[in-house]
C-alpha cells in the first residue's frame, strides 16, 4: 500500500494522471452498468424485441443505429479485465504478495552483495595471479607473492582506464562522487567498494564491472581508491553520503 501512496503523492508529477485514470475507469464502469440497466431492462424481463424497439433516437444521413447487445465474448473479457485489475492492485500494492520491479531490483542487489561478502577474498589471496605473468603454476607450488606496490600499480592503471572519466584522475569527483574525503554513499570499507564495483549503481549511471574486469583488477582498483583518501584534488566535489569511520 505504501508504494501506491507514494505514486499518488501530490509531489509526484504522475499524481494527476493516476487520479484521472482511476476516476475515469471507475466512472466509465458505473456509466456502462447504468446504460445496460436502462436500455435492456425490458429485454432482461423476457419481453421479445424487434428492430423498432432497438432503434436509437439519433439519425445521421438517414441512417439510424440499432441498440444491439454487446457480444458475449466482449462482455466476458471486460469483466475479466476488471478482475485482473483487482487482483493486480491487491497483490502488488495492498497485500504486497509480489514485488514491484524496483523492489525486485533491490532484492537482487542484496543477494549479489551477500554472495560477494561470502566469496570475496583479500588482495593477498587474489594477488597470486601476478599481472602480466604468462607462467603457469605446477601442482603443489606456492603462488608467487605480489608486492603492495604492484597491486597499487595495477589498481592505478585500471582506475585511469575505467574510472577517471567519472571520478576524475585525481579522485576529486565529477559525474561520480569524490574519493578523497571521508564520506561514502555506499560504505567506505574495502568490501563495500568491491561490492559497488561488482554490481554497479545503474540508477546513477555506473555499470556493473563484474565480468568486465577480472577479480584481481577489481580488488586492485579498490585498494588504489582507498589510497586517494586524504589527498588534495584540483577541484574536489562536495562531500556526499555519510562519514565513514573504520
């Protein structure tokens, strides 16, 4: 019920149209019932009708119209549409048995976030796949360690190629938020940043990068973004979100 109340809020541009359509459909239904009752009461009583009884009063170019009954299939379809509308309204907006598209989207984001939090490894565990390394690893051999400098170097490269267009090269923010302050919209931990990179924020124009970037690239760029906090960008964007304290 809360969803339809939000839709019908006077602050919403669609409020007038929602109210207008609701009243139009309701009044049209009442008019149809009244018209059927007025014109066909004698028919429903069992009185046989001929064409003279069915002729309407108006005439155009010598042509007069017969007040014939609507086809039974049309009437059944009309009542079926009313029943469907009632079920839809109750199921989606009153009892809330089913989720509306926006609620389904939020649920999918939450599910993706839970999956990431349970499967996301640390940079050290993912760093075994060294950048630009073409060598293979035999069974039982320990993975080669990658230094923090190498991880940040990779993160900076990925950031410059994919993130700087929206967040600016120095992290000061443009279309996207500022990375140099302590305020975060979706949380400022490593896990939070990785989750946002993976699932994106489509409503704000950020695409999901999972499947486009490798896991090691996503982790590296998240580490690099964290190093931008406290730096001094050329034109910092105003703080957004909430203050994050580790």
